[in-house]
C-alpha cells in the first residue's frame, strides 16, 4: 500500500471527522492532526472526552454527512443514499424518526438508542484503559494501529 494511501486512510478512517485541514506528510502528522481535532471535543476543556462529548460530536459530524441538502433534516432519500434501501435500513429510519414525520432531526439522530449503542462501541474501542473518557494517548494509539494497515 502506498504511503499516500495510508495517509489518506488515516483521515478517512476517522470518518467521524469532517476532514483533514492540511495534507500531512507522515503518519505521525496525520495522527497528530486527528488527536488535535478530537481534543477539541472535550466539553470540560481538559482534553478528556466523555462519552457524552463523543456521542454529541460524532452525531453532528455524521448528521452533516447524511444531510446533503443542508436543510437541517435527514429525509428518507438522504438516508437511503448512505445506508441503502434494505428492510433493516428502512426499519432503522423509522425508529430514528421518533416524531414519525418522515424526517430525522439532529436531536433524534443524536439520542436514538441504536445509533448511540454503535457510538458507544466505537468509544469503547478507543478507551482501552476503560477510564470512561478518551485522551490524546487513546486517540494516538487507535489511529496509529489503523494507519499501520
């Protein structure tokens, strides 16, 4: 695998992030950029990212990826463009759309139990020390492993 593909993978692998601001020239630079972005997610400002911080920020980033027309809602066509039109996907759309109005708000997307469980699993994969929060070391370790592939 080429070095540039690995570096691009470091940014894309973090699909939780809106993108890289400058193009890193090494894996270490890519990891440092990722860590810096995540540390901003700490609501306490101490670099410790709680699950609440993580859930809120990941939901916002993912919501923006779904809401392609930027109207503040995810409609069924936007959902299908990301998730497909399988029976399970459409069932999840109906579950997330708790108001049953054919569109998903950011609040519905953020607080849906199924989506939160997925985010919790991701959070737990970062939190190797089971501290209940993420820090720069957790993030560096996770992305260093991912970029090694």
